[in-house]
C-alpha cells in the first residue's frame, strides 16, 4: 500500500496495512529553516518542496500542508481585511512602521460608507522565522462590519488558476509518497477573531447576538470562493482552523453559539468529497463529542499535557467511528527536548492507544520547532514504523 493510498483510505475509515505515520512541518521558518537555512523564506514553493524532501528522507508518509503562497492575500488566514487590493469603493493607503524586529503595516481604508483602520504586523522571531498577525483589528461596531460587508473586494479572478498551478506542482512532486493539504481558511469563529478583538468576541454572542450572527456569516462568506478554488486546485485534504473556540469555552457554549456556523462551513468544505481536518491545538477534551455533530472527517492534533489537555485513550472511547483522530507526540517536550529513550517509549505508547479500531494517524502534535534534533526524529520514525502495523 502506498502512503497516498494509506492516507486516503484512513480518511474514509477503511482498513489499511498500518497507521499512517507523518510529521507536521511548517512551510516557512521553524524546523524547515533549521534544515534548509539557505532557502529564501519568501520562496514558498521551494520551501514546500523541501518539506516533501525532508519527510521522504526521514521515511514518513508525506503530508505537506500548504499555507504560504496559496493563502494570498495572507490576510484571509492571518488576519485583517484585504488591503492588497483596491477598487473605486475600497481605497487603501498603507504606512510601513519599523519597530525593532517587527514591521507594522498600518492601513487606512476609505469607502463611501466610512473609513476603517487596521495594523498588520510581521515579526521575525529568529532569522528566517516570522509571525504574522493583525494586531489592531478593523471591526469594532456594527457600522464597521457593514462597511466591510458592502465594500471589501472579492477574490481576484486570477486566483483559481494560480492556486491550481501551485497545488499541481506539489502533487506531482509528492506522487504516491503522500498527500497535499491546504491550510484552507479557518472556521467562522477563527475567522471572526481575525477581524474583532478576542476579548469582545468571546462574549459577543451574549451581549449582542445580532452583531455576532452577522459577523460570523461575514467571516464565513468572505472566504467561500477561496475555499472552493483550493478544492478545485486538487488538494487531498482541507486543514481548517478551529482552535480559537477551544474547550475552555465549554461544550454548552460551543454547541449553542459556535457549532451551527462551523458545521455549515464544514458542509461547504466537504460537499465535493474532499475531507476536512479540524485543527484544535489546545483545550480539546470538552469538545470531542461536539465534533461528532460538526460532521468533519478528521480532528487533530490532540496535544497531550502540558501543551494541551488531550487524553487519547478517553478520546478514542468517546469518538468511536465518528471521525479519524490525528493524534500527536508532543513536539516540544518529547521530540525537541526529550531523550531518544523517552521518544521511543512515548511513540510506542501513543500508537498502542491509537491503533485499536483504526481511524488513527500518528503525527507530531503540532509543527516541529527549530532546534529539533534529527536523531530524535529518526527515533520517532523508526519506533513508529516498528509498531504501526495492524
């Protein structure tokens, strides 16, 4: 069975020869910058090809998650309104401010309905590794939201062809060695958090539901065309962010105020058969059963303590055959900082819990950090392949 077949059959809940074994490698900075420091961090396609290369060298089932170069404008994934395009009714002026290791792009958006402002920050946390975020959100009131709804430019007509070309290059490079996934725009609540301050969003459904409902619908509708284009490009799986409405909100709150919007988006994502993988890298146990109602095909990454609160054994019992669990080995305290003996023990234990009943993928819990020793990853891969068979 090829790695590609192994992944796709697992996504469908079918029997495979062994558990898929992979690694989460970010396609800019962090670990990929460690092993290929000579590659320009803005050369996204080359970096993604290097993600494939290092996974093949390590011997895992290749899973490349495409973010950079595909999510263009990057604001649809990391925050803020689209200030990379202008129209007659969406006039953008941007001032660039340098603050030590951070570049702030301060934008003023003028429309017939009023003016919006936002700050978008790019911080280089170490050479070649960047963090992107909207640090001053553009929407503060229903009036601001109405301006965005009315005037934000849609996806450019050139985007679908560009996305397809990008994905097809990567799929050709991967071949039968694995799969190509896209960091498809987040679920609606995550998307709303890119436009409105978190502090307000976490209570908005209680204080002003009408504003909240319109915000959530806008946060979803503005990215549907991009989602469809990524699907048309031929991705094998859609990675959908769902970490902002984490388990700390509680199941009752999630089910009542967040789940209906998230489920609607997941239905859209999966309507043509491509599976969605819902990503919650923090508190997850309170929502394990809620995700059954989400209708998603895969949930990840079930980060163990102290990074998260995942109890993989309990999660397997609760989930049954409702969705595939992508379960992780701690990428910091084990893979980066642990001993080879600890890595072998943890990898074997994680597999033994995850294997019964199938519907399980083994992976580093989140993206590999800079400074992760290659010998640690080799121990993880060797141990996993020794114990992954059904």
